[in-house]
């Protein structure tokens, strides 16, 4: 299935039904009183999170959504039928934003969570409602009010505990396929992964966490280069970042600096998340090169050396990631930091 994480749709809540002017007409009641009924309320539009949905693809094909209109009132004080509410289901992690104002209407992060984003129109009152001791035969009624109408933007941010971040071909897809049941496309060329992949990592009985494989970042990703800008948003909800650096490149500091700069340029809070650094593909490194890489320090971050192909270091990484998830988040710092200054 194609992965779509943004969409724009037009929604219109139902109009309220009109109240009516009516008087009783019965054979033995020559001067019947007012009996015009009220209209029905218009249907509202509700957004609901559904964990079984993973993409906003459906909204590419249908862009207009309307709730039911309220029916008009009738004689004999009959109230019109209310319009049916329309419930629109979206994936967990969907932000709903009003296009005109830019205001976030709701952020649906839990299965079954819902929010009314367009209220149905208020029903009009019939003339029976306006009868008083001084006006026993009112000849007025109210029209129903229009339902709310707006253009909204849907933005999906994946809900994951851990985000795998790295340059293209750093080994993210291979790692997630080894530690979870996710089966992303894997090939020996950059940008193999074109969409984010989610996987559940089972540490032990009753212990697991969700990991997201984010398509490779490159320098300038925050400006739209490569695939970065399209998917950087999915890192924002993660609790822990796992930086994957390709050991065979021998450029740990340089690659790490590129990743940190791109994250900070997109959202200054991202580099302050709890994180682990992982050097990948150690199975193809000779002993002197591996020894040299092990001597490199990237601030005070915990570093792991793994081979997803041979399995070396993978189990230890999974356990360390779970342990990091349990640590409290550090307080945000305002100053721009360097590799040596961050932890």
C-alpha cells in the first residue's frame, strides 16, 4: 500500500432544519392554536483515531465530506429528524489543522479518541415555540442555521518509541528487519527505503517497544533535499533516537554532524532527545579500522558497534535501547550545541 502522510480535504457539517408556521385545523376546533414544530439539528463531523489505519491514502481519492442535514419541522408540533453525524476515521498520530487559520483542531494519538471538528447547524424553532399569553397566534418561525464548513489539513506523525536515523545506506532497514517482524525493501544502493517502516521489537515476555525506520537523511534534508523533509516529522514523536553511522565510511564525526545539523534545523528540540549512536556493518571492517572507530567519542552518548547481518552486538543494542527508553527525558537547552557538548 502506498504511504501517504499528508492530505487536505473539505468538510461541511449539516444545516439545521427550518422551523415551520402551522396552525391546528380540526373539524370541531374552529380557532386552533399554533402547532408548527422545530427543525432537526444538522449532523456534525467527527474525527476518530483508528489503530488499524496506517496511511492517509484514502483522502487522496475523496476530498469532500458532508454530514446529514436536519429535516424541517411539521405541523402538530412535529420536530424534524436530526441529520446524521459523519465520523471520519484516521490513523493514530494524525494532526487535524484548519487551513485558513493554521490552528490545530485536534491531535489524535489514542485508538478510539475522537473530536468534533465541524458542528452541525442549530435547528430553527417553529411558531408553537413562540406562543405566549400576549401572542397566542405567532406567525413567525426560525430558519435552521448553517453547519460549519472548513478546509482542513491532515498530517500523520507516526507513533513510535524509537526512531532509526541515518544517512542513506547506513543499515536502518536491515536492522529493523532483524530486530522486528518488519520486512522493508533492502538493497545495496541509497534511498532503498522510500517510506517509513514500523516494527515491534520484543525484548522479552511482556516487554516490547515500537521502532520506526525513517528514510535516509542527507545534508540539506530540512530544506527539502532527498527524502528528509517529507519524513522528518515522524521523528518528532519518538522518545529515543538511534543514530546509525556506517562504519565502512570511516567518517563517524562528519556523518554524525550532518545528521545533528539537519535535525536541529528542522526542530531544535530533536537533538535534545535521548539517543544512542550505533556504528553498523562492522563485519566488513578489519581489526585496526574497528579499533580506530572504537576510540572515537561523540559527546557522552552511549555507542554500540553492530553487524545486523551477523548479529554481532544486536541483542546488546536492543537491551540498551529499552533501558534508555526508561530514563527520564532531559530538560531542553536553548543554546546550539556541538558534538562534544551534547549527551
